[in-house]
């Protein structure tokens, strides 16, 4: 089979083992990135297309007469027209649960950094504040322990449950939110009941019509003064202007986000302002451990091997 990977640099930083991956195909071309104007030409003779975030719309798919299968090197499928692919007889697969450990670790890192004021203390040691201290230690910024704190999780799939497991090891009490727009599940709390009792709110839900701006000024007003928010879901789940205001006012003690509404934020973002205190932003990197990215490669290999055997592994259409 002939295959192309349209945005290989979104996955591989020259640190992955692609040997088994490349051996699957009689001809394989990996493009570092692909502009929209280049898509049709690059897939027109391919039998398998591997893509992370490049958009494959109906027009592009219709022109790829040899195409049999699309592998999405991620979980989200919104960049591929699944209905058009099905109509054209093109199967589509994704990758699943590859980043649970990486994301859970990242979320706990953010949570710990906020509670220990880690970034502020690192800066204090480097800019001379410690050197000017009148005793051996510097305790200018509040330090809080996680033990005994209540963690609220919104989105209790692989990622949310992974965070809950690690939080339990730190002695946190975990409460789970009901799924927004979904059926009621026993033991889970409605947002109106969950928000007032949590010390930390961790978001892991998909962005849907029910979760857009789920955490806005109204929701934040229901939370404890001094609570923390961590967003490892999607940027649109949190109203970014409202979050910035809550940090400036001191309603929230801190926040961290691995996602923004536009990525990369080429047009700026309310959370990138210089006057927002105790906010940590990471560039959608929570999923990206070497191990997680290698799992994506391994899952693609498994899917293509299954395709040759007539097996439908992680097909989404």
C-alpha cells in the first residue's frame, strides 16, 4: 500500500521508533506539515492517509480515487468529513487512550505547581529575592498541601479517572460531575452541587453545545473563594475572559490551562495578558510524552495490520 502522513511533525520530534510503521507500506511519504492548498495533490494516489490535524473535507476526499483508509493520529475526528468518507467507501480510524498517563501527570504537575507557588519560588531564587532574605528560607508565597482538599472532576472518561487515581494518592477527596447534557449517573453531582464544595476543579470533558462556556462568571461565582481551576479539556469549555477577571479579582487563587480557544493563539487571547496573577499556560502539550506519542504510532501499526486482515480496529465510521 502507498501511504502519506500529512503532518508528521505534529507527532514525531525525531524521538519515536517508526521502523514498524514504515515497514507497513510499499511506499511511505511523511510530510512535516501540509497546507490546505497541498492536500489534494499529496493524497491523490495514496491508499492510506495518516493525519493528525490537517483537514480532509469532501472535496479533497472525492479527488483521492485510490484512497481506502484514513488513520487519524489522535482521538478527535472533527478534521475529517466522516460522512463523505463513508459515502466514498473510505474507512476511518482514530487512536484512543494513548495519553491518559501523560495528561494525568501533567494535570497533577499543574495542580502541584499552583499549590506550592513553584514558579514564583523559582523566580525568587533567580532574581535575588532569596539572596536578600534575612533568614535561611523564603516563604513569601502561600504553600498549600493537597491532602484533604476536594477535587471536582468534569469529564470522567479515561483522562478524568486517571487524574482521580493520582489525586487519591495525594490524599484528595474526589467528587465527579454529572455529564453535561447526558443521563444522570448515580453517585455523581450536578454542577450546582459540585461547584460550591470543590477546592480544585479539573476539566476533562469534550467541547459540545452543552459544555461550551460551561465554566463562566456564573459558575465561578458558585465556587469557593480561593479555589483553583485546571483545564485540560478544550479552550471553549471555559470562558477565558471570565477566568481572567476571576483571577484578577482574587476570587480564584489560581488556574492552569493546557488549551485555548484558538491554537496556536495567533490572534492573541484574554489569558495571555500580562496582569493576570497565578496563571499557568502550557501549549497543548499535556498529551505529548514520548511514551504517549509512541503509543499512537503503535496503534496506527495495529490498525493497518488489522486492515490487511479484514479487521476493523478503532474504526469511527
